[in-house]
């Protein structure tokens, strides 16, 4: 999977698959009509067919869900911000459902850059501690605590965050 220079050897995609090494840098934002669902603590948090996905070299897609399709009563503001050179300043959200709390499990861009202005009223979720689905398929979270990509059978890597990917 990796060569002597710590550069990844992309996995060749099969029919119906995408390679994250064919995704662009800077990243591309695109609409998707695939069904996106999030369930936490046996409660539906989000369900949409109007998501947007961000595609960036070496990363599985990150799905942004319109706030109209999220049960916002379960979200709480979280402290801190981060900066993305492409999207701008992100704010974070925690998730409280019944007796369970997930800290900083989602993020959004209240004032995104012009190129990403269409995600202004959208929220992305880390899939690590929830049940997240794309087209009915349960996703595998992208490795690494910082990354929020959703891996499905139609996406091949290797992925940023995998063991040995620090030098990419």
C-alpha cells in the first residue's frame, strides 16, 4: 500500500467506485441526492436527500446536512473554533440525546468562504460514535480523531489518517 518514499499507492477503483486520489485539491463541493441518515442513542438525528459532500484528495467524502433536515433540539453549542483554508472558520456542536452526550461531534461554517457559501446552513458530523448511513449502508469512520470522512464500499483509498499517512 505504501512505497519507500511514504507516498501512497492508490487502490485501483473497481466499477462503481471512486478513488480518493482522483478527488481534487483544493476540494470540490457537490450536491448529492443519496439518502444520508444519522442515528444516536436510538434517536434519528438527521435524514436527508439534499446533502452536499466535500471531496478532497486522500480524504473520504464529508457530508454536510441542511439544518432543515436535522433534529436541532439535540445539538448544543460547543467551545472552540478551527480554521480551514478552503471553507473558513468552523464552529462546533455537541449532541445530547437522553442521558448520552457527545462533545464536539459536529461542525459548521456560519460564514463560509465564497467558494463554499452553499454550506452556510449545513452541519457536518463525525461518524465515530454514531450510526451514520449513506444510501442505507452504514459508514466506516475515517481514521484519526481530526478527520470526519465517511467511508463506504464505493470509496477506495488509502485514506489520510490511516497508519503511515502522516507524511502525505
